[in-house]
């Protein structure tokens, strides 16, 4: 079993592809999402996986829908298909194509956090650990039998970005373990308990709005769970602020959630739910760069006054 078609799209998938190539697997074809317009100029940008494949001289196929036809897959004649954050469900004719099946690298301890944003959601929810699951693909989203799993702690200073990198590299290593088990005929096939399934859908614009009604610890988790993309934000006095870093202030307040309590001498503190307080330490005003709260308060932030309120988003979790 040395001939593997790889399917993936974002940065998360690249270390997985690089690792199987380094291990000596023959990858006759890489499948990724079509180029998409990005940025202010709406330039067509290839996915990170496409860029990696082209660097290695591997043919790339970019179907809008796999169900439209799978001739390139049949011509590639893979022993196995490996997916990692590909972005499409595999139709039955693809699942049945390779003799060793189709396996997926998923960034959670399934059946928790099925869906497109498991890393973000685990951090937003304040979880103390998450992990990687190598699983057989099924027709339903992230519902296939588990081959192997590995847990990774989420530390207090972790963000979605730091966990993304840790999980991406752990996924690449754990995939090799699963592949070696498959080659020896020793791979487990453990059905998921579907009644315990939870879901982590893709991040929406509404989920980016900070919900000040939550306790300060939950607000901080929401902030770090959205860093470095898409970054949570809030609006106050017409100023749209992206929030990059914050810490829970060890104090209490009777002020309404979202109320600015302190905005001087480099300290920007805001009331949260249940009488808690959060201290914003790194922010980014619209059109500007990331900056410390001190720098912000000496610039646009000098317009703020105690008693003003941030607009609040919907509940999260």
C-alpha cells in the first residue's frame, strides 16, 4: 500500500501531505478545492495544498463537486485515499474506490466536534484538551469508524492558531501510525457513539461578535478561539475593534455587560456577565494594525470614556 491520493485544502493539510511524501508514499494525484477570489483585489488564489502539490510536481484536480465525476480518481488507481480538511463529503463511488478505503485526519477527539471548525470551537468552549482522530470516511459528516486517536492539552495561553499548528503536525504523525497498522492488517475499527456527537460548524460572521453577556473567562476564550482568524470584534462609539488578547481581571462590578470601566493609563477594562471584568490587552482598530491597549488609548481610544458600552453579540458555545 504505497499509492495514495491526497485530498486537502487549507494550511492544516499541508504538513500531512508533506509527511506522507517524506515517508515515501507515491502520491499520483492531489485533490483540492478550486481557486477562490481573496483579498480586496479579489485575486484568484490557489489553496495551500495546491501550492504544496505543485512544488512537488504532483498533478492537481480541483472539482467543484466530486459527485460530478471521478475519472481522474479512477485513473490515479490509488491503494488508499487520505483526506485532511478537504471541504467536501465523499460520495459512495469514491468511498468504494480504493482497496484500503478512504481515511481522514480530523482535528478533534470524535465524536466530539464534528464539522468544519473543531479547533476554534474547542478553544472557545474553554476545553482543557482536544486531539486528533484518524478515521475511516463515511457518507455522513465525520461519522466513520475510528482507527486511532491522540489527545493534546489546550493550555491557558493557547489560541486557535497555536492549536492549529500543534494538531496539524500531530495529525501527520498519527496518520503514519494508522497507515502502518493498515499495511499490517492490524488497524482497529471502532464505531463512534453517535449519541455523544457534538458539532463545530464553520465560523459565521455572527460568531465573531464578542458576547459581553458571558462571564469574563468565557469572553477571553471566545477571543483566543478566534485568533488569528477570523478574530473577534466589537463596536463602541462607532469604532470597530478587533480583539486579539485579553485577561480576566480579578475584580467585580455591578455595571452592565459591555460597559467600559477603565480606559486610561494604558488600562482598558470592560464589564462582562455575572459581575466579572475583562482587561483588553491587544486590539486592532478598523484599518489599523494590532497594537497594545496603551497605544490604542493614546490614539483612537482617547475618545472612549467610562460608562460607554460595547455592542454585544449573540450567545456562543
